[in-house]
C-alpha cells in the first residue's frame, strides 16, 4: 500500500461551540424541522446525507461553497492550522502592544511585496 500526503489547500471552517447558536453550514431548514430532525446537523455533498453535530465539532465548507461536512476537534487540530491571524487573537495582541504589532505587520507587507 502506498503512502500519500494531503494536498496543501486553504479551507473555510467554523467551530460549533454552543447549542442553539447557528454556525455557517448548519441546517436551519423548516423542512428538516417538520421531518422531526431537530438535532443540529449539516447537509453533506454526498447524496443529501445529513450528519449530526456535537459541541466542539468544526464545520468545513466543501469546495462548491454550498455543502459542508463536520470534523471532530482532535482530527481538525491534527489536520489543519490557522492561516493568518484569528481576528480575536490579533485584537488581543494589538491591545497589549499596538506599536509592536503595527511594526510587525508593516514588515510582513514589505516582505510580501519584494
């Protein structure tokens, strides 16, 4: 059996953190509700399959932008890393050291444009 490396791609994902709070990709359909599917879930690209969510699951956008799939937090952590700054983390670091963050950001922009 051969070994394969996952291609390096950038994905969109959001973590489902709180019961009752909608996250991009979660079903909010009256049709599902009427069919007694009241559990938080996503519709996948695979023949309309639905997959129930648990708190902590990540919801990943399929390449078509219309379908989603869940990923358990431990698998997500091992498979993906954050690209760029998380807005909340960036704001916290900026508030702690605004001069340093601005200097770092300017240096990064200069490097990218060389």
